[in-house]
């Protein structure tokens, strides 16, 4: 009986190892090998240093260490969305890095777009839209055009500039980038209220709702993983990454457009690709009563 049991156990181990090997390589992505899958860095280095925009995590605080550990573990092991984020980062991060630097925003803030939207122009159940997930009121407060024909929350360049202004305003109001990132999730008013009620100003001393409490740690975890994916077991070939969409020319539109499909055909493309390059177009036409000039990207 014991002999049969050990044979069964050994066979189970072999089958598990084979399963890990098969699932660990699909087109040059996921874990590099079965050993990588099992031995990936699924933990925080308790002797290491971690920071958000230069503001260090108090590693002598077990609560902070465990909260960070939760996010590193959760975003590492065979995590499909992390793989897609790594692919999309190759498309968006070069522009984010340039724009944030030009606007005196720390590079770490680019990871907020990963948390907010997984680097996709999505809409949340609450109605937040775009890579940076602006609500309508906030978007308009930062000069984004939002109506039934145009929604600049989906405009990569304009929404990123709006994000820079917004996150700097939060930092100036709250005093740290860590608190600013928490406020980007919860709102400045909520953070101010909790600071007052709890008699604390430091993020690591505040008890916040779970999503907001996790938010800065998710930024740090994603930074750690996405800066050095191989350390955490992810291996992507260069041709698996999504290239920036830079192959376009600009056509200026300062009047109405009766039908964007006809417009696309006129310039040698189609409506779908016009939307891929210009996701801020949200209707089939543009009335443009004020004669505003729009820069429309045309695929080459």
C-alpha cells in the first residue's frame, strides 16, 4: 500500500512539473522555466529599500512591509494582467516618461495609469474614463473637452497633461507624493477628513478604506516588477511588446465632419483605425459649432 502511495505521489509531482513547464512558456512570455515559476521573488526583501517618488517605505514597520508584500505577491505569480501591462508599457511609457519629466512630476507616477486602467482606454462602473480614469467633473476642471461627440479623457496626450496638473495639485495640497497618490484614488476631501479624525498626517499612520490603503503599495509593487520583470519570473521577447503608435500624419479639422467614416476613407483609412489612433472621437460625426481646431491622427 505504501509503495503504491509513493508511486502515485511521485507521478503527481512529475505531472505538476510538466504542467508548470507547459504553462510557463507561451510565445516567449510568462515564466522562463519551471524553476523560475516556483522560485520567483514572491516576497518583499525585508532588508531592502522601497520608495514611492523618493519617499521611503518604513521597512521597520511590519504592517507596511506586509501590505507591500501583498501587492508584490498579487501582481507576480502567473498574473495575466501583469504580462499585458508589460506589453502595453512599451507603447505608453516612453510618452509618459517624457511628459512627466517636462512637467516636474516624478517618474513613479506613470504607474498610476497601470493601476487605474491597465493601460487601456476603459470606463469604470462609476463613469471614470481613459488611461488616467478621470471622472467627468475632474476632467472638465482640468480643461478636457467632454461632450457627446468628443471625450478628451481618451486623448492620450491631453489626458496625460491633465493628470500632471491634477497630481501636482494634490501633492501641493497634501505635502507628499504618497498622500497625493492615495488622494488620486479617494479624493482629497476624504484624505483631509481622515487626517483630521485620526489625528495623523503620515500615510503609513492612517487607517483608510482597503482600496485606498493599498493604492500606494500597488504603485511601488508594480514599479518593482515592471522595472525588473525577470527578477520576478516574467520573460518577454522584444517582439511580444506593443510598439508605440507613432506612424501617423496630422490633419487639422476646424469645421464640421458629417461622417467620420467618409472622412477616414477620404484619407486612405477606415473608421476603426481612425478610432484606434483618435480614441477621443466618440460619435460618427462632429458638429464643432465653435470652429475649434482638432488635430486628427491619420495612420500612415
